[in-house]
């Protein structure tokens, strides 16, 4: 088994202890923000569940047995992984009813013994798909462990949540995250991105390896009020930036920009309430200057409106019109009427 990140080890040991006591949860929901390692933990738990000869008094999957090798290759006949697939429709955004039916058939035909089902992200199931899964969870086959990975347990049907033991995987302490990043390739470049990633080390590392650190100052220059612009001018500039070859090659697109935008607005609301900035502490002075231009209620309303707009980022859009709509209220608020 690959070495787990240090902050995940207590959760792994908890699962192994439950196995030793024959009280392992039949359905486990791993919740937590993006980039804390939930899927890595699910993979480790699946490996331990299926391992044929665990090491260290039963704590670790051996990594060498037939089961471990098959699981590592993604070819284990007793392990299912359900995830959105573009080839199945919905542009790869949803787990389909067909996938649940294939799972039901596979479980019914598989040999007896330990089996594992990983669903990631579990919130990609719609109401009909979740209800189909619920039928399996209500009468689960013996020896099957269900691992549901999600950023938002509350987004799943209450009936599904009630069938699961829910573990919330929070980001590690900042010092622990920085210590781990220091041991990773590209980790030192990820440190400045850690706050922006909400303390999630894997998200910061992924952004650093993609070269997103170079975009922070440009983003702050755009939103920090250094050169207020009209919404039309601002949206045109943003469109050019997001469509540029260098930007697209780094994977920094509209979805990423909107994610950072929401974090910026969240920090403005925090500062307006008297709390410190969470995601952009390096821009504290700029945040304080801008936060004083409106009430906390106004900033919260602007953040709420932006979150509603963010739900459309994966839809076919006229990018410039969308960006103009997103920044218009903010641009007017900070004085950029152009």
C-alpha cells in the first residue's frame, strides 16, 4: 500500500481496528473539502479490505498479494469504482442509473467473500440513481464494503446518509500540511497556494504543479481595485486571459477562476465581519480597504449571488457575457463605473 498522508493515518487505523473487532462499517461515507486526500484514504481502505495477507499485525495491506496487485492495476474482479463517465452521457457530470444496475448485476454474480464498492464523488448521483443505490444498501450482500467519497454529505439523500457511517476528513493543521508539502516534488512552490486552497494540501500541490502560482498576482491585481474598470472592459480582459494559450495549457480556466473569485468574496465578507482573511492573507491590506466600502450584509449578498452564478460554469456559455454578469455588481461597488 502506498504511504498515506500523515493526517489520514488515524482514520485508517480506526478502520483497521473496527475490522479486527469485526465491526467494520458496511457503508462508509468519507466527507471533506477537495484536496484533503479522501480518495487516497478510500483506496487504502479498499486495499486493506481485500488484501490476502496483511502485514504488521493486520494493519497494512501487503501490496504484493494477487489481490493488491490486481487492485493497483485497476483490474480487480471484486472491486467496483463508480464515477461519472462522459461516454455515458451527462457530459461526465453524473453517475448514471445504468452504472448502478451494472453494479447490482456484478455483485449478484460475483463469488462470495470480501468485495468493495467505491463511489466518487458520491454527490454525482441524482435522486433516481441514489434511490437505486439505496436498495442495495438496505439489503447489502455479505462481505461488501461501500466507500462513498464526497465533498458534501448534505448533498446526498438523507436515506443514503442514514445507511452510512460518516467520517469528516478536515484539512490538517497548517504546520503539518507545510511539513508534508516540503517532502513532495513541487511542494515548496505549493506553500503560497495552501491558504488559497483552504488548507487542503493536495489541492495546493496540484495547483503548484500546474503552474498556477504565477496567476495569483494577476488575479489580485484584477480584483483588488488597483485599476477599477467598467464591467465591459473587465470582462473583455478576463476573457482574453482565460482564452490565452498559456492559461489554457496550465488548466486554469473559468471554473478555476470562479473558484478563486468565490474565495475572494468570502474573504471580503470575513474581513467586513472583523475576522481575518482565510484564503488571501497576503492581501489583507487590500481586503480591509475594500471591505470598508460596503456593509457585511452587502458582501454576503454578493457572495451568495456569485455562488448561484458559479453553478453555471460547466454549461455552454458566452464567456464574455457571463463574466460581465459575474463582475458587474462588484465593479460598481468598488467604484469601477468606467
